[in-house]
C-alpha cells in the first residue's frame, strides 16, 4: 500500500546558504516595511478625505500595521539567530509530502519519520529514522 507522509527537509548552514538566507530575510523585512508605509499613507489619505468613519477604519489600519511590525520583529530575531549559528548547523527548511510504500511487517516508526538533508541545493542525506 502507498501512503502520503510528511517529510522534513533540513538545510545545512554554509557560508553560501547563510548569505542567501540573510538576503531573503532582508528582502522580506523591506517588503513588510513598504507595506507598513503604504498602509499608513492610505490611512492618512482616507482621514483627510473623510470618506469613511475614522474610528473603525483607523483601528483596522492600525491592526494591519501592527501585524506587519510584529513580523518585522520576528525576521529581525531570525537574523540575530542566524548570525549566532555555527556553520554546519542543520536548519528546518520546509516540510514536503512524500509517497511511501508500506506493507505488512514493516516497522511503522521507521517508515513514518523521514528527513532529507540539503547542503547548498544538493541532497546529501536521506534519513529514515
């Protein structure tokens, strides 16, 4: 019988992957900051035009801006943690679905827990518990 299973993909931290992650975090941080600025601009624009009741609308804009600021703080924390990690560390990258074959007599614990380890875009290890 074949079943779908979740498989963890881990990335080995190298200079190249560290630089790539830092650039990705910085891009995400800049995008979130642009969204905050745009939301603030739109909120002020609507307040000046007085087209909508300001109380509820302002609260909604503030809520959206605060959500993005929290995500920016999370990204800043991830950047700090990435700077601390030594090269060779394994980072949880993603989780994918895999099709596996199971049959009577298989060890269930070995079949359900797999991990793929990637280094600089190359699979270097497949762990089946």
